[in-house]
């Protein structure tokens, strides 16, 4: 049960957005910009960063949603998501993406843990300044989202396939496509 009275038929951050449409619209716009907007990182890479940070923060709702979105976007390589949750090094992703995920993991703990060596290693593997920037921003934003969702003890879906259904909607319509559902 959530710590505050939010609509129970909207799990996770969706209930919080419905509760506070003024901030909800901004958070939805931020999600759309970070995860669907222009970036040198592929959509699936950005969703993987969001899922990885959320999983490491033990935010079941965000890890569930963004992991399901990443799986759909990775298509025949959908096992990558479960693999990075278990052991990043054994994942069948580029070394550059592994380096970016390591940066994201450090941001998750404390941004000051990201070292010049971490950045240089990512650059040596081909990461651009913009890719590094976007990785850090996604990781920082998802720390906020995770703490918002878990700090108010929002509900998680109980129905089988709920995350996959949300992911289908996001893959097809983006985050902006949820405005009508949430705000009418």
C-alpha cells in the first residue's frame, strides 16, 4: 500500500504522475526526451541504462518496465537484459556499452565516483562526449525516478505480462503517448 493516497489502478510512477499532473507532465516529458529524443545512443541502449540503474537500485517497477522495453527493442538479443542484471561482463553487448553501464553504476552510487579513468576508458572504446553525457543524465534521472517510486511505496503490477503490455505501449507510442491515458 502506498504511503499516500494515489490512484491504485495506476502502478508505479504512473500513479504519482496522475496524483500530481503538474509535475507528472514534466517527468513524462523528461522521460520522452532522455529515452526517445535525439541521441547518439540507440533507443535500446538508453532503455538498458535505465533498466540497469533501476535494477541495481532495487526499484522493481522501473526495472520491470524499462527492462521489458529494452527486451522488446533488442528483439532477438532480448536475453541481454537478464544477462546484465546477473553479470555485466558476460553480456553480448559492445565493450563501449559495458563501459557506459559501468559509468552509470557509479553515478547510481555517487556521481563523484566517476573517475577520469572511467571516462577515458569509455572514450578509448569509442564513446563520444555526448554518449557519456547522456549516460550520466539517464543514470541520474533514474536514481530520482527510482527514489520517487519507492519512497512513496507505489504499487507494482501483479498481473502476468503487465510489464510487457506497458512496454508494447511505450515502444509503439513513446512516453509522450501516455499523456492521454494519464491526463485525459
